[in-house]
C-alpha cells in the first residue's frame, strides 16, 4: 500500500507539472493572437467592403465647338480686338473663343467602424468647352466675293484646331483621372474625403487643363504666319493685294 501511494503521488506531481508547463504558454499565445489579429481583420473587412461598394465614376465630356459667323465689324475694330495684331497690320478675319472647364465632384462614403478613416467613391464630372466660337470676317469684304470666301476658309482652319485639340484634351483628362482614381475608392480621415479629393484636383487637374488650353492658343498663333498672310494677300487674282501685310 505504501508503494502504491507513493506511485500515485508521483503521477499527480507529473500531471501538475505538465499543466503548469503548457497552460500559461498556450493561454498567453491565444490572448496575444486575439489582441493582434482582431483589429487587422476589422481593417481588412473594411477595405474589402470599400473595394466592393465604393466604385468611382469619372465622366469627361467635350462636344465639338459651334461657331457664330459675324460680318459687322471693320478691320480697324478687329485689329483692336485681336491678340496677335500689330500696328502695321489690318485684321481681315478673327476667331475668338471662350475657354471653359467646369469640374464638379461628389460621392458616397463609408466610415471605418474603428473610426480611424473613411472611404469615398469619387464622382468626378468634367465639362470642357471652347464655345461658342465667334468667327469674324471684316465687313469690307462682300459676302459674294472670292476674298470673303478665302478669309472664311482660313478662319475655319482655326475652328478645326479648336475642335481637334478639344478632343485631344478630353482624352488626356479622362486618361489621367482614370489612372489616378479609376477602379478604387479614395481613403481619407473621417469626414475629410471630399475635401481631400478637392485638394488633390486643385493641385494637379486645374493646372493640367490650363496648360493644355494654353497650348491650343500657341497652335492658333502658328497658323497666322507671314507665309499665310502673303498667300491670302495674293489670293483671288490679287483681290486682297491692296491690304498687304494684313493678318488673318
């Protein structure tokens, strides 16, 4: 009986040692895993929900500019209005534009349950326009004359530049917006997503559009070369020759 009692005590001591060895470590590990894993799962779930529900919508539109033909102004008045006229030139024709870039933003947002951030589905609408274009042919030219038709033909080349460049800028702006915001939500501090989007657009989109619009005016100026002036002056069997040096 004494031997059996000692054996039982030894077995009890062994079980107690095993419990003391395993229990604290497993309990601590489980607690640590729960403490570090739960927030990560919450963050992952929030981002997954945002990626699924907060899809951006980007629309950039620009229609071919229309124009209004005006023949009521004299060469002297047109010369005072032209950007490229000089004191020695009389302006026989001119095309004037009104540059417009309207940008509007909106979008639904989701708040992180942990309260640390929000995600936004950007709604970005951009409207680009040069219209209406005012196309002038000086009133000194009869609308039935060859000279009138030549000057109008030249101004239609200016209209074409506005049309072609507007389509190019539309594609450029659409591609840039898609590259930056397409297919994914925007993350920001709580209540700041719209402001963050507006700040970003102000920083790069506005300057981009202004720069591209300015390039159009450079192309317009290149069309009014001395060679083109000379060509028009000698058109129609010299009908415009008496106004040599005019710019169109």
